[in-house]
C-alpha cells in the first residue's frame, strides 16, 4: 500500500512475496492483478516484479520484455523508506519516478508534481533532499544498467513468479 504525503490514500494492491536477495525483497504481480487508488484502477497486462530495497527509498518495478500499453520496462517510484508491517508494505510516494521506456529512453517523470507538492504539501527540507538524492542515484543506476536495474536480476525473480 502506498500513500501520498500527509497519509492521503494512493495505490493499493495485492502481490505475492517471492523472497529476497542482496538487493532486498521481491514481490510478484500476476497478469490480471488489480491496482486501485482514488479515482483510478488498472489491471496488470503482464506478470511483473517489484523490488523493495534492503537499503534505499524507492520501489522498483520491472516489466517483461514484451510490448504493453504503458511502454515501461522499468518504473521506479521514489518514496520514503519502505517498511513492512506484517505482510503489508507501506511507503509514501514522493512523486519523482525514474523510468526506462520500451525504446530504451531513461528519464525522470513527475518533476513538476514534486515541485508543486514540496510547496503545497510542505515536504520538509530533509525529505526534499533525500528524494532528490535517491532520484539522482536511481537515475544513474538505471542508465548504467547496474544491478538491480539490469535485465538479469529482475528476470530471475520473474521466473520465480512464473514457476509458482
């Protein structure tokens, strides 16, 4: 479950805990999984996996190498530090997203939303600095294709999901 700053509701969804490695915990989502938030719902077109990092303030989602309507291969939400409460994952989405598109383009999305919310919602300076530093580090990792943002690491977890 993710929220926006100030405990405003955001995305809710159910996933399958797949296990962990040196990067963190991996959660799988089957084709047909429903994702909902106030005012929006979508159903996953393909199986995909999300990394909840051992160290870091982001959630990284990896999509299989097949065309989809959204056009993403990697989608990383910059968040506060994700935390588990029992079997429920909690994270505050801080707007900034690093994406790798189907064509290989890597970019930062929602910088305008981040700029607006840091003022309107009153993000503390340390939250802003942390989000910007996380975004820069993730952007560099995705551009380099460094693990866990490479093709091999998430593919192995996608194979685990498909074997269940």
